[in-house]
C-alpha cells in the first residue's frame, strides 16, 4: 500500500449533521454465506427507532440498514437496496469483523477480479463513517490515505482466503441487514388463504410487539452505557504531532532511501528512455518513454499506457525496518522561523501554508455531544505545508535544522531537461508539524 501524504484537506471532515451519499455496495459470498460490504456508518448515543432511521435513510437515498449494538459502539450502517426484496440471510461483514484486531485498525482485502474491500475501525471499536469501502485498488488506496492523519492505524492487508479465516474466528454476533420499505413476508403468504392471511397478520403484529420489547431492552442497555461512553469520550485523543512524527521516517532516512532508488535507475533500458522519477511514501514511480526500435515486449516491469509509448514502474524504497521517527516538534512559531531561516540560508523559495487549530469552545453542549458519539471533527494538527523546487538532485540537502519535518514527495518530471531553472528541476513537498 502507498504511505499517506498530508495536505490541509485531512483536517476538515464533514459534520455529524451532514448526510453524504453512500458509495458502492456489493454482495459477496464468503464461506457459503452472503455478506454485504460498502455501507455508510453513523454512531449514536441512543439507538434511534425505525421511524427516525427511515428519515435518515431517505435523506441519504438508502433503504437497507444494519443495526449494530456493541459494548463500546452503537452504530447503524446505511446502503442502497441491492434488490427490492427483504435482505434475508444477508449480514454486514464490517460489523462482524470490527473487533477482529487491536484497535484502531484498518484492513485492505483483495477479493479477486479487481475487487477490493477496505475497513477502518476506531479506538472504541466503532467503524469510521467512511470506513467500509468496496471498489478498485485505487478506491481503497484513496480511502486509506484520507484516514492516515486521523488515526494511527494498525494496518492489515490480506486476500479472500485470509478474510475467510477472520470470519471463521470471529466471535461477534452476526448483524443482519434490514429493509426500511420491503416486507419481510413472502408474496405467497399474502396471496394465500384467509387462514394464512390471518396467521401472517398475527405474525406481523407479533413481530411489531417483539420489536417494541426489543427496542425497550436496547434503550435500557444504552442508558446504562451513556455514562461510560461519555467518560471514554473525554479520554479520546485527537491526532497530534507526536503520533504522526513517530509513525513516519525522519527526513534524512526517507531522503536517503529515495536517493538510493533514484540513483539505481539506468537512463536507458532495452530501448526505453528514463524521463521521470517520483518518490512518494514508500515507493518510487519511474516513468519510461519508448525509444526508437523499442517495443512493449521488452518494456520495464510496470503499467504500460494505452498507446504503448509510456511505462510507469513501481520500485519500493529500501526503508530500514523498525526505525521509528523522532518526535522533535517545536512550537509552530519557532518552526516557522527556522523554516524561513533555512530557506534564506539555502537561497530557496519555499511555499508555506500554515494550519493553525481554532481555539476550543468551552462548555459547548454540541461539541460535548459530538465527542460522546465519536462524530466530532478532529482538531487540526498545528503544521506548515511546504513545497519548493531546486535545479539539482536534493539528496545532499541537510534538513537537520528543521525539527518536526516529514518529507512526502520528491519528483523530477523531465530527466532530460537542460535548464538551470528550479521550476523545471526537482520538486519537493512535505509538512512541518509543530505544537
């Protein structure tokens, strides 16, 4: 998987009152049972009744729901109906596997035929609102990248076979899908004899009574959990600079790995010409252009363009294992001054975008309720987004005077360019995290 890059958009999540549209939904058969993947999850302090859920579903243009009542999380998943019938014997896969790993955790699973599934679970065993995604590998990478600055996830990668093992070991109770519009009774029962209709009617009212009793039971359980949920919400930690810095390699370590990968690439390979290199996260993307007489039969191992003239090869960076980054952040004002001094000393024009968290609102009931539900917008990490260009390879640059810096991108778009203009040379971007 690609490591995360950071930009300002990660610090602005949708509010709890927004109703984003639900993405792609799929029914998959794993272990001789039907599972639904791709739901939008919402958290609650008290589980709403079906009428309230129907109103929310109408706003999101959905019909099927999965009600999950865990020891630490009360959630409902929403999705479009796969068919017009009652979803009989169909269960939510995310709800079953939410507590399969140490939280917070995020998993990406290859289901075969280009289909992938991604799950992201918070500290309180609650699914992220957009933490149940089904789609292509690119969709999964995008979801994982968007979550990277919100939680220090334990990452899990696997295949359909490993997913079957997780399902077999799961101890959680299966969470069935329900429809908010379709009847759970077969049309044959409705069109049967008067006696059958009477039985069906009695069964319907019996079910309603059962639902009422179950609802009262759920409400009682939820009321017992309110105090505990509120206490845990106070202990919940927002993303901080230390957590991010400890999860990413120091600039010197990352830059050395990038330089090693870049310098190991030849200018020509079987008639293909090296034209661009881009270090991003844990990999180097190498762009090759077909030269005279070259063919795709001898193209470098990578993704070839539709016209057969370009090839993008992925080379993993040789980052040392088990070497955590150092938490060397300083106050944001000091970090800005050091960055300005470094840019002046090296005669480099550095673009800077400062991200400063807003002052917290004291005793705000709405904020306290959102914290208890786990739906509050994460506090932005004090940081400075930076970008600059240099005409020569940047691997000898010394960033030791910039505490809190993490590099995310180093690229050269045109290897053959013969100009001293820095704008046509190496482009570098990253983030300086402060306090």
